[in-house]
């Protein structure tokens, strides 16, 4: 048995987050998605002999991230090259395998809060596709089922015939899918789709069982706010108790449950923490900071004097040093907020916040949503970021700016409507 993880995509819909890190390294509770998958596979390592990771975009980052994982000696990297689609990625991962070999295929941009799932899939006899019940099936591939068997997959139908969707996890015998992977034609999106190979296989009487997963423990990280949802899911299902391994000074107030303060973190006097909260190693919180529920602060970040963080993800090496507010936001690595930087998270009309995704204006479905700030951004003092704006990586925002529109990467925003594109040194 081989395990195959598809990790080659650029994650365009997740920009600016994926401008400086590949999608598989987006953190949930400060652990990259890819390492969650590897940990789950490690628990079932007796059932397979190799993990193959298909890479392309920022592949060096992925290779480095898994180099210290206990499975690293059993990992082989497959370079996809030109990204032609999931069908092409799977085919390149299995083309040298014997027909009788079985493989487990996993999309790396999923977060699964079920430690037992991979064991269930691996122990299920025959070919398997995992499905979940989802409230918005038109956004996914819908599974057409008959007596527990897959009959077809309909991609993003306008009128879904079912709310059972493709979860992006499969097990199959190589010989049962190889002919259909070799014969794939581009889909309407111009890609070689793995799901088309599955549909062609069942049309030709290949038996593929559907294994249903609890939908509350599955999320596809396809849009930026899904990252906040994934962290919330992890608190609910995977953090079972509070753990205080860092240094907590006197006069710190800690309320609620499922609060994790990792070794090497420092919480300074006067800070108020309401769980669930995750604070990574090397981080410094306070003095007099307020950390509200579902906040995740990753390694070596600073949340300083009179800073409030609410239901946000702050990645590694971020400095929010004083007198700032971070609400319902995603702040990528290496960001430095000047004093008084505010992420506004509520529209005046109370309608759901919208975000620009590629060429479309997309509703987050959230009444409260703040900013998405790319890696290594710097803001001056008294900067205000309006709900749903995206700040491209390596950009600078001048003091006093009120940002109503997305800022491209490597830009210097001097005012609301003028952009001065100036090259900034790369890190």
C-alpha cells in the first residue's frame, strides 16, 4: 500500500496567504495541514510502506517542512511539473506501480478532525471514495450513490441532486483506475480531473464504495475564511483540555477551557485570556493584552501592550506590539503592525462581509470578518483595514491610511486611492 498526498497546487483563491507559503503549509493550531495528514498516516503506518507527495509550487518549502517528521525516511517526492490537474497528479504518482498495488489518495488542502478516518479507509475492502454531507453541495463534486456504491460524480451542479459531496480522500487498486487515468481528456475547466477518471471507471462497471465521514469533522481549505473555520473545528474536536507549559506571570486572568500555552511562550502580567486559545512556543503576550476565544497565535509572535485579538489566526514571527485590534482576521508570517493598527470586522449595514476572490466578489457568509494580511507586510501607526480587504505580501501601508480596497503585493500604499509600486527587497 502507498499513500499519495497531492500538494502541488498554487492555491490562487487563497492569496495573499499563498504568495509566501504553499497551501499545504497553512497552519491549523500552528501545525501545517500537511503535517496533520502525516501524523494521521503515522498512526496507521503498519498498513502502508511509502508516502508519495506530489509537489510543484514552492516545493522546497514542503520538502523542508517534512524533513523532521517521523515518516520522512518513508517519503518520496514526485514532481508534477506543469499543473495539468488532479488526474495528471495522481497518474504521475502511480504510473510506476504494479496493477495489484493499492493506494490511498489525499488532497493536502483538507483539514480532517477525525484521527481514525484513514484507518477506516485503509481497512475498507476494495475501492473507496469518502463522502460528506454538506450544506452547500453546489460548491463541490456531488456523489451519486446507489446501494452504497458510486455511480457518478457531478462537479458543482447548479441544482444538486444530493448533498453528499466528494471529500477528496480515495483508496483504489491501481489496475482499476490506470486505464481511465491514461485516457483522461481535459474537463470544461481545461484540466485533467481525477473525478472524471472515477466516473469513467464506474460507467465501465468498476465497483467503488462510498464511505461517509461526519461532515462536521471535514473542511476543504479553498477560501481564506475556511482557515478560521478549520482552527475552530480543531479546538472543538482535537483539544481536549488546557495545557500550560509556558511562563505565566502573576496577575494574568485565564477563563474558559481548551487553552494551550506552549513551552517557551511568555504571558505577561495584566493579560486576560478567554479560551479556547492557542499560543505557540516563543510567543510573548502582553502586558495588558486581551486574547479572546478561538484565537491562534503561532510561534515567536508578539501580541503586546493593550492589544486585543479576537477569533483570528496570527502566524509566525508577527509583531502586533501595542494599542492594536485584530478581529476575525488572518495575519501571515513576518507582519509588523504599527501602533494603533485596527482590523475592522463589521460592516455598517450588518450584511455579510465580501472578499475579492480572483475576479469575483464572494460573500464570506460571516457577519464579522476582518482583513487578510499577506506575509511580511508593514503598517504605520493608526492604520485602519476595512472588513474583507486583502493586503498583498511585502507591502507597506503608510501611517494614518484607511484601506478600503485590496493592496497588491510589493506595493506602498500612501493613500486610499493611490498605489506606488516600488520594488522591495525579498527575504
